[in-house]
C-alpha cells in the first residue's frame, strides 16, 4: 500500500482554544438593482417582498451606519425584540400582576 494512507498513524488533533468555534455559514445576500424615483422612492422587488411577507402599507424600520442602509420590517424587529427578552420573565407569570403586587406591598395595601 502506498505510504501516507490509513495504516500510518495520524498526527494527533489538538484543538486550539484560541480559535473561535466555527460559525454556520450565513446565506449569501440576494442583491438587486433599484433606481431612486420621485420623492426618493425605491421599489423592493416583488419576490423579495414575498419572502419577507411585506405588503403595501407595512411599516419598515431603517438603519443607517454612515455607509449602508438596512431595512427591516417592523414585524420582524418586534419578533427579534421578543426573542431577545424570552426567558427574562418566567412563562405563565404576569409581569404586570407582579409589578402591581410589589407596588401594593410598598404602599401598604393588601391583596
């Protein structure tokens, strides 16, 4: 058998703890060309609007970092905020009820 195949021992794999773990590949962005129309209007292509579930009249939120503009639907932004705060408060417990209970106790009121 040729040298360098399975019969020879392999160099031991040593994990470099300084290396960050591999991240899953992000999907390649879909690029499109748009022209600025009257009043600064830009049309987002229909297939992209469908993928994002954006309909006429939906609110979008824009971010400008001095170089690029990013548009996100308001619904997606709300979903991201909800995901970010999941687990902050126990499920099934009303934050409002807990707040009112604390205030009533602070004011000397009983339930």
